[in-house]
């Protein structure tokens, strides 16, 4: 019987591509990591023993984490740093944290077994993270669940099965993979992986990118269609997963894989090449980062500075606000790592609904968090937040150039209030004989509210630079939440209203002779490069992995041609026509 008569039918599924590249190989389907958690009441006399059993489990888990950290030495540097930071965060969750205290309280107050207490407490904390609007912060719920799984496995004495000794060229298929699973996959044997759940910004995706391993996550019904041994194609660019491909599809993807390898080698040569257009206009390319260990990959990809350091991660999974010293140490590591390149630090950009354990119960949860007490509004209300951050930034600025970026600015008065606090903090630090930035760091505004864009002329008088956050600007302009699948298809940064706000902001900055950049997702999408440059943008900040692709696009562009196409685009009233004109222009390059 021929191969064609015995071949299983081809199935194509769409997930979320989180690591570029194409993997082709036989599937290895892992068993589900879920546990059947027992739940029962315990006698009052048994409470102390149950708490002691839980505490012993915590100590065992901490030992396991320490051992795992020792196994990262053989990983690529960026992956080792990422996993090291993650394991440190997991260890911190087990050091007298809200998680540990919450489990102990449940055992004592509800008289339930430790497994049930862990499951309930982890579920409550993880759900609080998952409901956050910021996608990066929402993905942190997975970190909490990973720690919970470790605790449960140790309490239930359920052995952990690592993915080792897999056949060469294997594509790992799983319901989900923990970051530890991912980091310890051997790229010599594992071609890539695909999971049923997961997000672009969870640590599993980050580690896949660090390892250079093609990956797709969030693939519905995955495990219903694939068995161990099936041939699988994982396209990390598009999120497409093909199971049991026909010969024609298999040959096409093998050709694409070869071409991508050639392109990747070509892009590596662009690291130290300037981002100049064909007509020699210099464009600045910077990186967006969340953690200090992302500095090295940013430099490796050719970033000229940090255009956006998000400080939110420093505030997560803790009962208190990070101190000035804690923030300073973290910031100094980033500034030192950038070796004289500018670091733009954005002050805290979350709402009080996302920091209930750090800020206390005196702040009520907003009915509509996206438009409530958040970002700069929260920092100005809770002065301790702003003062600690500004002091840390001033101190880090003594080690290299920094800029201060203020999120969700809507009025000039907010910028002036921050300047007053900044001046006060500088005086306080000088009195303490602490070395600070000299001269004072530039202060800029995130333009992500339509009202801020439309009043950019006025804001420019109080700001030393603008940074356009296209993600929120699009959301607020179109009243669309990308996280709501019912309306996500309507989200379009190419909507004429969004482009006009970008144009208005850029023109105001140019008139005021202050720098302006774009730091939202548009900046890292080479499809958008021509329209942004055509509107007058000369500085872009993006995920570091996007820098080579955007640089290549810039070097193939002529500013005059891009400007003329932008003028034509700005005459349009339909997002579909805008996209068609832009794609037509890109096809000519």
C-alpha cells in the first residue's frame, strides 16, 4: 500500500507565533501536567502538622529551584540570564510572600489540607494577574501557576518528567510548557514546539526567542489532532501549525526554512551598520525592555539605546512598594550594561487595580480601569511611588544618560507637577551627598491619549521629548480592546484617525524642536516603517528582535518617496485603502 493511502489527513491550526522560524519534524506529545488535587477538611489538632508539612514542601521547592539554577550554565547566555531571573522570581515567591502566608492562613482558618490551600491561593493570585489590562502583566499569572504546580507536585509526591533524551529533530507538542521545560530543551535535538495554551509575553515565549527555537502557543484543539510520531510543521512567523502535511506543503516549508536561514545570516551583518535610508537620512533604532537581562540581546541585535524600559515588573508579586535602593540597583544594572547609550525609563504604568497588595486598601478599584486611576495619575496621587522612582532614576543617571518618560499624560499640569517633585527629590539627594545625574534628565510624555495628541503643541512647551505609544493610542481612539475577541478585528493602527493623531503629534514636536519617537508595536513592524518615516518620525523603539528587520527595511527606503506616499495615504478616509496603498508601496521596495 502506498504512503498516500496510509497517510493521516492534513490538519492546519492557527495559534500565536512567539519565536521566529520554521520547525519541521516528528511530534512528541507530552502528557498533561495537570494534577488531580485532593481537597478535604482537617481536624483542629492537625492544623500545626499540616502547616509544617506545607513549610517542608516550600523548603524542598526552594532547593529544587536552586539546583535548576545551577543547570543553566550550559545554555545560551540570553536564555541562561532569562531563566536565572525567572528562577530568582520563583524563589522570591516562596520567601515569606503573600502566597506562602495566604496558604498558611487558609490551612489555619479554613481547616483544609495543604494541597487545597495551595490550589485556592494560587488560583486567586493568578486570576488577579490574568485580569490585568496590560498583556505583559497579565501573562505573569502563568509564573504564579508554575510555582503552584511545583508546590503541588511536591506535596503530592508526583514525579516531574523533564523533556530529555528526545530524538533528533523532534517537535514537542504539549498542552503547555513551563519556562523550566523550555529552557532545558536541547536545541540540538528539539526543532521547535507548539502548545495549546500560552501567550506572546509569558516566559515560555521569551525563552523560546532566546534559544532561537521556533514556537507557536495558544493553539486551540491542538491535542485532539496530533499524536506522537505525526509529521508537524511549526511556523513561528505566522502561528500556523500543519499536522501530517502533504508532499507539496512539506517541500514548500523546507524551502522557506532554507530561505529564512539565509535571511537571518544576512541580517546578522546589519548589527553594526547604521540605519540610514537610501538617501542617507539617519534613523535611530532603540529597544523596548522589561528586565535588566534583556540589555545584552538588545545590544546584540544592534539597538542604539533603550527607548522604553517598563518598570512595572519591579512591583509585581510583592506586598510592599519596592524601595528606592531596590529600584536604583536594577536601573543601574541597565544603565551600566548600555555603556553610555541612553536609557529611557518610563514611570509606573499600571492602575491601582493591578497593585492591590503593594498599595493597600485605601485605593478603591476603578469601575473602568483603562480610564481610571492609573499610570501618572496614580503616581501623582501616591507620592511615595513617584518619589522613590524619581530618586532611583536620578541616582542611576549618575552612571550614564537617562531620560524620564511619563505615561498616560493628558495635561501639561501633570508634567509640571512631576517636574516639581523631581526638583524636590534632586535637592533631597544632594543634601544626602548622593551622586545624581548632572545635568538633570530630560522629561518626556507618552502620547497615548487622543487628547494629548491633539494638545501636543501645548505639551511640547513643558516636555523635552515625546514618545508615541501606538497601542494605547489606537485603543483609546477607536474604543477597542484587543483582548476582547468580539471586537479585536476592528483594532487597526492604520485607521485614518490614528494616523492623523500621529501626524499631528509629530508635527508639533518638530515645530518645538524636541525629539519624538514611536515605541508601540507599529515601530517594530517593518510593514509600517514607510508610513512612520513618511510622517516625519526619525526614531523608533521596539522589541530588540525586530531591530534587524526594521533596519533592513529602512536601508531600502527613500525618505522623499516615503513622504510622498504618506501624503497620499493621509488623504484617505478608509483604513482598507490605507493598507492597500501602504502594501503597494512596500511591494515596490
